[in-house]
């Protein structure tokens, strides 16, 4: 059969479609975005009426997926690792309710923080919730394990996590597709109280979850996802999980690895399997992408057993993603060296696009703030975070989605008046609205710069949940009409925009200034499409 | 056959198009491939790279190991320097455009950048913008660079032509021809340079 050239993300998407998916729920986030986008663009997904609209945030996505599972259909929810923090309440509790229709949670981690604010490891969340976690090592496994995740979920009535990392999410390779399974019909759980987590029911459900743990680790062996390969050199045994396994293989071009190897793609890992390896070798090397979760378990608190090497003893640096060379060094093999990078090389950080409305929004804000002392702009997550860099140097914080407004309240209540919150439209509807309600209720002296570029720009221009509704939302939350201003961030409106900012900064209550102009990228794309359509009709 | 290629440039310069053309050509020859890309924040005018790996055998890692790349193909001169540590010092070729993409305040002197490249034993530096303009559009500069890299890719030239026809086919005959000509012009330039250096 022909191989399809797919990103790891796309392989997950196709695996889900072929597993009989009925709905994918997600908020965009690098490196997970392309999963949902693939399903949105898929003709087959359309024919199968697979729901794939973006959700307002990861929590609403997770809950909607639980609802679809409750009603008996297969649901998938996708997010980046920090999105799982947002969804965590629903996620952890879904382990207690269990699943009815297959429920798969995909979390894409970003070790080395290519596009993120931390490198947290989602496998910890899986362990925390006590549900199975699958960790594909390549694109084919991403496809196969996503299909398997739905089977596992329905077999045990449990949510299942698929954990990806950037280098798998965003790398292409050939994938062989298997048959497409039927979607589920709507059906309700046999126990209609299963999803009511009243303490009396939750206690029972928790025991149900605990009772499945042994079977979960046995599944990892039966499925063939965790395999022990024999090796003649017993001086060292290697445990390699997820894509770390590829980096191990890479260092043996003829695949002639002399050591016993335990390849792990599924958690929890059977104690039997680990003991089998441990007993036959003198020492162990643990290769895992992300935090040392397997390694920590093996060492235990006392760490008095055989020699174990990994990230915790700095055989491999604790921070940062793995690569073939780090693994080669850990194996004690001679590494290749390239040429020395010339000293004249300069860094080239990303920057706002030419013509981006954020240039003009921050240009005006910077000028309006000149008469105040610095350090007043609490910001948020989006392209506009790049205004932290020269020449704008506009903002003073970026912590998590929606934190601009709430941090501004706290700073204002500590005496920083005026405090400014700078947030984008998509981030505002993701997690900023509740913070604005707090501000209104407390009459906090803050000025909110709401940059409405009509899209989720940073992740490539996905639909923004609040499109066309922002004024209604803001007024509905109780912001006074006189202190809701709308400006057009353009160079030629600079002076009047500065005047609006100055006026609202002086007001000792909640102001919202919407700076409204379409993202230059989505505008260009729209114009190109329009042009192409015109040409089509002409010819 | 094994070729490990680092593609380098600035977000928006079209390195993924180069990757797609090489990838399509490689698949048409029955080769295996892996291609790691950069998505997300860095695409906004920052440095971007792609690891493209071709092989007649199965490929394990999505990333190329340091000091192991057979080629660096860069559509921007300073960006080619960023991956010097990746290049195999015994066999590696560096192919780069000489046209700077200057969006930073402290961009180094272009002559100094080229001097660093010219210290390498195997390189092609090419005025891709000028050659692309001569073929009809400066937008095809990335394809000119690909053409200059073509002699070292280990792929049939006709496979690359076939890939361009397949990829640009939907966009019309004009664009197909512009890109085929750009590929040829880059290819000829590299061939001439190689002949000169062997004399």
C-alpha cells in the first residue's frame, strides 16, 4: 500500500478519523494545531460529519469531548502541553467518571520551548490522573497508537492520553493507512449516575479506576507497545521511550545494538518488564524525551540499587530536548564534529510582521505611557508578546493565557496605578473574560488594551471565538459604555489613538480600548484567495 | 544512498517549498524520507531550519546529528553560518544564496559572511535574486538555490523537474516554467563553478 507523507500531528488526525472519530475539540497551540487543522480540511471527515470547530479554550474543549463520550461517540481533544493545565480540572476528573464512547486526549509537549513558556511533561499528568498514556516514537506509531487509544479507551471505559513532542508533531515521514472503522451510534452509559461525581459516587468510581491499574500495565505488554529486546552485552541495559528510541537507533546504522533494550511507548509500564531488564544487566541508561519520569521511578527515593544514568545525574542535561548527539554521548560513543560556527553570526529572533496592527497599537501605548514611570504593562500570550523585544520594548509580563488582566488588577491593588493589560481577542475569550469581570466587580483602576485582529494569529490564523461579539461581551460584563473605546491601529491615526490612551489611563476605573484591525497575514491570505477565485471565474 | 540536508533561511523565504520539492522527487525514486520542520513563533521573521533526510534504508531519527549533514542549503548567507556545526567536515557541501535578508539591527558585513563560507572546502555561493529576476521573478530565488544544490543531492535532475511540475501544476503553466527555468539556471551555475574548480 502507498505511504502517505504525514506530519506526526497529521498521522494522529488520520488515525482518529480511521478509528471512527465523531468529534475533535481543541484550542490552537504549537505544536498541536495541525491535528485539528488536518481534520478540518479532510474531505472524509466532512463526509462523516466529524465535528471539528475550534473551542474557546482547552477546558471547554475537554468538557465537550467528555460530553460526546458520555453520549457514546468517539471524541478526541487536542492541546499543547500548557493547554492541559487549563483543561486539568476536567481532565483529571474524567479519569474518575471514566469514558463511555472512546475518549482520547492528545497533549503535545514542547521540550526546548521552541514556542512555549515551559517544557512540562504531560506524562506526569497521565500518571497523576492514573490513566494510560501512549507515546509514539514515529509517525507510523502516531497513526497506529491513536487508533489503538480509542480501542483501549472503550475496552476499559477510561480516557487515554496520547503524548507527542515537537519533533514528532512537526516532522514528516511515510505512514501506511489501515481500514476505516465505523463511527459509534449515540448511546448512553448503562449506569446513568456514572458521570455524577458526588463524593459517594466518586469514591466508588475511584476504586473502579484503581482496580484497572494492573490491567493497564499488562496491556502495555500485550499490545506489543512495550518490548524487551535481548542483547548480549549485559554491562548496560537501555530503556528508551517515545522518540528517544529513534535517537538510540540512529547511532547504530546497522541496528546492531549489543545491549538489552526496553522500548516503551505505553504507560503505566509493567513492573515485571522493568525487573526482567534490571536483573540481567549491571547498569542502566534511561533515554526519555522530557522529564526523567521513568528514571525517577527506577531510582526511587533512596537510589541505592544498580548504577542508573540519565538526566538526574546529568549524563544528559536535565533541560532541553534530546537529539542524536546527546544520546551518542550518553552511550559513550565518539561524536562527530562539524565546523565551528563563525563568531560574526548574530541571533535573529522572530518579530512582528511588516504592517502588523500591533506595531501601531504599542506605538501609541508607548507614547501615552511616557509621562508615567515604566513597568506598567502586563501582557499575555500571542504574537504581541513579541513587543517585549526592541524596538518596541512595550510589555513587562507574559505568564499564561489571560493573566494580563488579572495581573494588572493585582498590580493596581498594590498601588501601580494606572496598570495596563495588553491582550489579544482570542486570548481574551480563552481566559480573559472572567478576569475582566473581577476587574469590574472590584472597580480596579486598569486600562485593558484589547488587540482585536479577528483571528488567533500566532498559531497561523484560526477562527477567533469572540469575533463580532467583543463589545457585547465587554459591556455585558459591566464595563461602562463611556470607557469602552474602539481605535484603529494605523500610523495615520497615531495622534488620536495616543489621546484615547491618555484619557483612559487617567480614568481610575476599568477601561477597555479595543484596537481593531485585521491580522496582516490573514488579510493577505484572504486577498490571495479572492484574487484566485476571480481568475477562476474569468477563465 | 543517504543524504542528510539542513535547509536554512528566514521565516517566509520558502525553505519548506524546497523541502517539498526534494521530498517529492525522493519519493518518486522510491527513497525513504523524514523531514523535521519549524512551525509556530519562529516563522515570524526569525531563523528557521528544516532537517531533511533521504535514504534507501529506513531512517530512525527526525533530527540530523551534529557534524553529519551532507549538505546545507541556505536561501540566506548569514543563516548558512548558523549550521556550520552540523556539516560533515569530510564530505559536506554548503550551497547558499549571497543575498542578505536584513531584518536585524546588527546584521554583519556581507563580505565577512562570504569570507567565512569561502573558507570551507566545498561550497557554492550564488546570486540567486539576480538569476531569479533574469528568469522572470525574484520570488523563484529559493528554486535557483535548489538548482545550485541539485548536482550534490544524489537525485536525478528529472525527478526534481517532475516534482516542480507536480507541485506547481495546479498554479498554471506559467509558474511551472518560471520555476523549471530557475532550477536550470541554478543548476548550470553550480556545474560551471564545479568545472572551474576542477581545472
